[in-house]
C-alpha cells in the first residue's frame, strides 16, 4: 500500500533540473518530523514548510499496488509522441519510506525517468535515475553520493564544508524559508554570498514560488 499526499504535473522548481517538466508524487510521512506543528520544536528537522500529512491533496490517495500508483502517475503526463522522456519526481515528507523496487520497475516499464528528493538518512533502492539529497541538521547521512546535494542554508548543525567531500555531481545552496520557524533575516542573500565565496556551491532559487506554480 502506498499513501500519497498529492500528485501533479508541473515544472521542477529547484536545483540542477529547474524548469524541467515533471510529474511530482508527494508521499505522506517523514522520519524526521510528524508534520504536526505541536511536534515541531522536538523534531529532528524543524524548518520544513511542506504539508505531507494525509492523502487529501490534489490527486492524492491510497494505492494498493505499484501498478495502481504507476498508472495513476502516468495519466498525469501529457500525450506522448514528442520524443521527450517522461519524468517523475518522488518527494515527501521522506519518499524513501515508501518508494521501493516494485514502484521503480513499474515506472520504468512506462518509460519514466525517476528522480527522488530525500533527506539522505535512508539508503535508496537500486534503479533510481536521479538522486537529490537534502541534509537536515545533524542527522547522519546514509547516502554519501548521488547527482545533487541541495542544502537548505543556513543550518547551524549542517555547514556546507562538512559535505564537500561527498560524491555528488552538483552542490547547491538554497536559502531557508524562515516562515515556519518565525526567524528573521535574508537567507537568499546569505546563500548567494556563500556561493560567491565558495564556488563549488551553486545557488538554487525556488523558481516555482517566483513563477506562481505548484
């Protein structure tokens, strides 16, 4: 059984594949926070701005089998025939609590390229085409390499230089959304300044928020 908060067709808004058309599948649940505000101050990740509770979002629901969910996601992609490989991004919450080999195989059978956006604390199954890791605080990483690391900045217990030895193709900094925690400052400018001083890191801007898309 797979529990999905929401699923929708949009453009990737962050990181190395910003601007690319994608079907997003947001799973419910996370291993670092319950998603409930009453638990935020005690959570292993305290700055999340995403609703991943329940299955009541757009195209959300419970899916008994991998085939059921794969068919549901496939139907969200536009008509084929333009030579573009369809692309699905599994996110959360923490998608690796649910994304498994059966679902990967079912999406590949439908010719999808598969990406995952994970906090990196759970080893991914084989077969994922694009792995994006976003470290959260002092939580130990189980994933030491992949396609991109996207670090929300600044985090007192997750400094950029502690990740530079890892085996990623792309290193991104993204300014923290301070609204959930009520913090103050300009984290985008802070991230920009750090990237200018440390050229290994590139700036990730949340394009979807600027463009007003999901």
